[in-house]
C-alpha cells in the first residue's frame, strides 16, 4: 500500500486517539467538546460534531483518491 493511500486509513485512528486523549487531558478542541457533549447528553452538539467529523473524513478520503490518481500512473483512467 502506498503512503498516499495509507494516510486515508490513518486519519480515523488519529482522531480516535485524540478523543481518548481529550477525555484524559482536557484541552479546547473539537474532541473535548464532543466528549463533554456526550457526557452532558447534548444531542444536537453530538450530531453536529459527528457531521463535521464525517465530512472531514469524506473530504480527506476524496482528496487522497484524487491525489493518488495524479501520483500513480497505473490507476489513471484512459480517455476514450
């Protein structure tokens, strides 16, 4: 697996680690807000945070796929 394709599978793991770290050592970030919202049962904030995080993952994966097509000539589509 190329480093470019591998980066899209690393980002969810990195966020999970950040959420765990936010639960242990609070700072002012999205992970901390999400952990606090879950603890306080603030459902609109949880839904909004999950929507933003899902959008980030979709954007990261889309960017990796497009970048991978530019970097690796074997996966480029042939034009008719």
